[in-house]
């Protein structure tokens, strides 16, 4: 339901003919500029959150919250470090459902990456690696989310998903049990995929990743390279 809501907001962005021009990003990284626009202008907007309550969620009393660059600690070889989540999402119904499993506040993580050329698949895969390798000190859901901001119109989502799968097939440290395959999340959107992988630490549980491959070729402004 949460990922369907993210797609809904993307479709609203397309309907609005929204444009994000990198020449207006100031000192922000390009990826952060696009991520901030998605969160601030759409995901966190009250009218859209009301739509989620009334048209997507199975409970009209649900509350959904979004935070950018939230840190979540993890530990490797007893050394603590912070992982910064591009978009962390809290939905109070989800926390209620899992209250018997953990006392932690339940958060759903989405990582974002820009894709303009085939070599950018490597950067996208780094987030899959992160999901796989980092043993978080607080509860982590058995599913994660990734968004690709595809800036090149020639890179159709099928080309991108095939390119990511090719990289995964030859990857030596990510254990993939199911490569990216098309999955229906929203009836007006066909660029969503699901993959499954094993955590790289014991007990090496299988987890899922929902991938949203967004066509941003018409959303990036004409002055985007300035």
C-alpha cells in the first residue's frame, strides 16, 4: 500500500507537469534535490496523505509520515556506524501489526538513485548491497524499497531492469534468490518490480525489495546540466 502511494504521487507529479531544474538546486546533490521534491511536494502533502487514507489504505484512521536522511545504526564486527536512509516511512498501522515482534518503532526504508547511463546500475546495486550486508541494531522489515530516477528517455524501464539483473547475476557478494521481475503495484503504472535476496549475516534471512523505476526524462528541466 505504501509503494502504491509512492506511485500515486509520482503520477500526480506527471499530471502536474512538474519540472525540477538542477540549476535551482543550490548546494544540494542532484539525487537529494529530486528526492526532496518527491517527499516535500508530494509524499508529505496533506491532500495526498488524505488520498492514501481514503483510497489506498485498508484503514481510514491510518497516519503516514516521511523523513529524509534519517540515520539508523548498524554494527559490523562490533563497530557501530550510521546508515542514512534516503526516505524513511512510518505508518502507525504497520507499527501496531508488528508490536508483538519488536518494541522498536517500525520504519520502511526507501533508497533513491539517479540513472542516466548504463554505468549508473553499479550505483543502484550498491543500495542492494547495503540492504544485504548491514546488520541493523534496530528492527528491520523483511522488505525494502528502491526508487530509480531515470533521466534518459532512451532507457526504458525494461532496459534498466534487465541491466540491473545482468549486474546481479555476476555479483559475487549479493545472494539473489529472485531477480527483478515485474509486479503489479498500481493499475496505471507498469514499471514496478520485485526482487529477493539473502541477508549477508546470520541467520541469512531472505528479504524482498520493491523497485519503482520512474521515468524522470520529462521531469528534469532543460537547464539541468548547468
